[in-house]
C-alpha cells in the first residue's frame, strides 16, 4: 500500500486506523479527529416558536448523502406529515415522489441559519463512508438534537441516548423521531449534551495541540517521504 511510504499516518477515527492496519500492520498510526470553530458554530438562543423540522445537510453528488435523503423520504417523512423535512445542499435534485412536507432548498450561504434549537432535529441516516461527518460536528456545536447511524457516529464518543440517539433501521429512526417530537425537554437535553461533547473534545485549540505534539516527535530534518496523511471526510 502507498501508506507504507509514510513515517506517520493520521486518521480521523479509530475505525479508519483499524482498516489501514488490516492491510499494513506495521504502520505508525495516530488518530486525531477533525474539529470545529467553537466561536463561529455556537449554540444560538432558543427559538421555541419555530416549527418542528427535521434537517439533513449534504452535497448531493456524494452517494451516501443521496442514500440518506432517499431513506428519509421513503421511510420517515410520510409518517410525520406535520413535520417539515429540510434538505439543503448543492446539486440537489427534488424527488418528485416525495411527500408535501419535503423541501429541497439548494445551496444555503450560511448553514448556521438552519440550526434552530430545540426545534431543529438533525437526522443523518448514513449507511456507508468513512471518517467524521462535518455536518454532525456543526449540528452538535449548534446544540441541536441528533439522530444518526452507527456509521454516522464514527469518531464521536457517543453514548446511546445521551449525546445523540443511534438508529440503524427504519423502525429505530421512527421511534427516535416520535420520542423527540413529543418532548421539547428531550430535544433540549440531547442538544445540550452534544454541545458539551464538542466543547470538551473537538475545539481546534485542543486538536492543534495534539498535532503539534505529533510533529515534535518527528526526526528532523524531515525526510522527503515524511508526510502526514489525512483521510478527509466527504
């Protein structure tokens, strides 16, 4: 593998690291997650008067995002006709079979405007892909309740039902949405716990320090083949 040419390999998640080790057991791998600007993405004041909405953000040229939207449109949205399902993102193609409560907004200049706690529920039914999801970093940082899959949660220290609700089947997503839709306190509690997780572990100041420690351990002058390899999210 090409990764054998590198002195250090940095992955975003332990799952990514394990995958690489399965091919190259001798790799020097360190896991350092991606982070977020905690000042730019901060929990806004509560907007309890905003209608309850389900939000999924993504570039729809990326197949896991297309798969996620299709899942929500076919299995979840028809069961909640009074809840708006919002799908912002570039290159979206409206699904003409979607229920009337499904909306494709296209590109949104400032995605922060869509996260309105406690009545924005972020659902991310991601069933493929690797790395961390920036969309979830943003949702957690903005204090919104999150429902995602085991794959979607990779890279985040989530305890079921505390920082997020984990669901992997249509029935589990339906149950999670019923629970959140029926209780503003549940939405608020989940969103606040997710925000605390980001504050504790995913600020750039903390992660930059981890990278600095890693670089200081390299032998200088750095050889031409010494490069930090990052598995970027999609």
